[in-house]
C-alpha cells in the first residue's frame, strides 16, 4: 500500500525573470566565466526561495525562468543586478526580462517552459550537486570546470536550482531521495 500527503498553500505573488547569455562576440573563457558567476549566485537565489531552470551548451546559457515567491520585480532586479553588472563588464551579450505576477498560474503560464522536443531520441542522466560544493572554492571551481568540459564535448546540461531543505518544508523527514535536501542544483546531461 502506498500513501501520499499533499500540502495546499494559499496563492502568492511571484517575481520572475529570464536571462539568455550568448557566446558570440567573446572568447570561450569569458563566456564560461559568466556562466560560473551565475552558478556562484545560486545560493543567494535559493536562500531567497527561488527556483531556476537553465540549459547550458557551448554557445548559450539559457535561463528561461528564475522565479521567487512573495518578491516584487524590483526586489528580483536588485538580487540579480550584480550578476547583470558582471555580464556588462565582461562584454557578454545577454537578454533579460523580469515581470511580477499576482498568482502562481500566471507566472507558470508565462515562464515555465513546456518541453516540445523529441521523446526517446536522446540519452540523459543526472546528479544532485550538493551545497557543500559552493562552500569550498576549489570544489566549486572544479564543478564549473566539469560543466565546461561536458558542454565543450557536445553534451547539453539541463539544470534546476532549488533547495527543498527540511527547514523549508517544516522539518518533515520525508524526502523520497534524501540527497535532494542537501542539494543546490540538479544537473541532467543530455546527449
């Protein structure tokens, strides 16, 4: 017998943004340095309650959604402004868009991408990246180097930033996969 507990929450407002970085016009080191600055920001984003989706290839870092409940667009712009300033300083081309939504459904409809690609023609695998990688500079740099090596070999990385810690969930020790509770990022490779 199986059971499930579902929690329903009152609807809240959301601030959401999308960012797309392009490698054209800059060298590979500059592009991957910009991507690394995004990954470095993830703990601040997830500490604010954000959820972010990104896709990294050797020419693009597409972040179709960074969404934060109970945030205004101004608050999200402030949170992301150091990252955008670093992109401007490096000369990396990017597009940025941010909006505020009064409810979850409107945010979902606008920002959460619907998968429209082929099914069954790619191979994928994944791994949770533990928060401890962000706490040790050399481990973080090694992770970023690994991401770069993967995409330069032709593999795309789908990434999902979220930290569903026990504290955030009210301390129910019920994770289907307990490693999720100590993760900063879930990375799926796509070949």
